[in-house]
C-alpha cells in the first residue's frame, strides 16, 4: 500500500486541459478576466508539497477552495493578470504591488510547487467528487457523531477524541474533495500533514503515532490513545510510515450521506 504510494509518486502527472472547456463554460461570458489553462507536467511530490505551502501561506486570504478573493478562482484558472504558469510563479514570489496580494518571499522553486498544486486543486487523481449531491450539515453532524463514529477520534471545538487530527478548522483548510478522499481512502493522502509513522527506538521498542511535530532533536507523536509522546532523535533507530488507523469508509455511506458529512465538515471554520 505504502510502497504503492511512493512508487506512484514518481510518475509525472500530465495535467490535461479538460478544465479549459469548463472554464469557458463558466466564465466565457466575463470578458474582464483572462482565463488560463496551461498544459504542464508536475510530479505528485511537487503537488503534495505545494498543497502544504498553500495551506500554510495562502489559505488565510484565498480560502481552501481558492475562490475567496473576489474575481479570482485559483483552482479554476481564473486570474486578472497571470497568463501562464511563469506569471503565476512571479506573482507568488513578488506579490502584486498596490493590491492586497503580498510578496511571499518564497523561492521560485517553492512557488512552482504551489502552482503545481493550484493546477490540480479541482481534481484529485483526475476524478471529480462523487459527492456532488447537496449536503445537509445538520444530518452530517448526526453521522459524524453517530453512525460514522468520527467523533471518537476527532475533536471539533473541544469535544471528541484525540487520536486523529483536530477538525475544528477543517472547512477552512481543506477542499470538499480532500475531505471526501480522507473519508473514503484514509491511507491515500494526508492533506492536513499529520501522517501516521512507526518509530523503532534504539532499545528495539516500537512506537506508532501521528507525527504532529518534529525538530532537529525530537519527534512528537500522538499515539492511538490520544497521548502526546516525545522521542529524542538520538534514541531513534528507524522511522517509517505505517498504515493509518482511520478506517476506510468506502461503501459505508451512500452519496447523500457522504455529501452531508462533507457539508458538516466544510462548515467547521472555528479556529481563525
Ligand atoms: C494577505 C492576503 C493574501 C495572501 C496571504 C495571499 N494572497 Fe494572493 N491575492 C490576494 C489578493 C487581495 C489578490 C487580488 C489582487 C488584485 O486585486 O489584483 C490576490 C491575487 C492572487 C493571484 C491572482 C493573480 C492574477 O493574475 O490575478 C494569485 C495567483 C495569487 N494571489 C496567489 C497566491 C498564493 C499562491 C498565495 C500564497 C503563497 C497568496 N496568493 C497569498 C491576497 C493574498
Ligand atoms: C479510529 C480513529 C478514526 C476514526 C474513527 C476516524 N478518523 Fe479521521 N483520521 C484519523 C487519523 C489518525 C487521521 C490522520 C491521517 C491518517 O492517519 O489518515 C485522520 C484524518 C482525517 C481527516 C484529515 C485528512 C488528513 O489525513 O489530513 C479527515 C477530514 C477525517 N479524518 C475525517 C473523518 C471522518 C469524517 C470520520 C468519520 C466518518 C473519521 N475521520 C473517522 C482517525 C480516525
């Protein structure tokens, strides 16, 4: 499973401009905006790293879906100035003087990864969301706390378990498609960046947990009981990925239930 993921990660992803058609459809009428749909190749690694940078540096203004700033939709190639990926890299590095878009002081290599992410924002592995139905957040809450048992592992605004990431701000950080993928294929991607790892200590003892933080000297893990554990790097013999303990919910919810859950989570914009 994991090997599969790393292996797949080596392939370049060709971004086919099927988007172009949609964009023309959606925004063709608005002549004020230049629409960009470039063909380009980026690696899965670039896209994943770009997603992390995006969530750290851009989400506050542009939102998880990239459409918060009026007149701009980062995921659908709707820009005012940028005509191609090189323009985007330049704008991300330098900002747009005289507007609310700041210079980000990032390297152009990093900006290129962000562009790779923007170019895939609207799709995950080439598929569109299956939860196209309109969700009902109230019913989603009931599923989150009841049938889904999500609250056993995830906290929302102070209540719930600790063995999964806190989801109080998830509607701000993730797009519906990320949430859908997390629910259906827990092992497939970790958009919030907290991934499960297994550490073997020098003594041979193994500790598994969610990697929530690391620095030069230590790793901080939250184990399956929800306790924070700190491990000195000098005590680590081996560190590697381990399968997620979030169960896969594929087949457990119908499309409407999935849409309800996603609607509920998209509403969680608690921690600003
Ligand atoms: C402090 C808020 C803020 C932050 C942080 C920010 N942006 Fe912006 N961004 C804006 C605003 C406001 C505009 C619209 C500027 C204008 O009026 O043309 C904009 C415009 C853009 C554009 C559109 C350029 C065009 O051709 O119209 C892109 C692309 C963009 N931002 C990407 C990013 C990325 C990527 C990041 C993170 C690295 C980021 N922005 C961080 C506020 C922000
Ligand atoms: C047994 C514990 C457990 C249960 C039950 C659980 N999760 Fe998770 N969840 C996790 C863990 C651990 C992660 C961290 C990443 C990973 O291991 O997949 C996670 C990650 C996530 C993420 C973030 C994606 C990421 O990996 O960055 C979302 C969204 C999510 N879960 C939603 C849900 C929903 C909705 C339900 C109920 C339908 C649910 N979870 C049930 C443990 C759980």
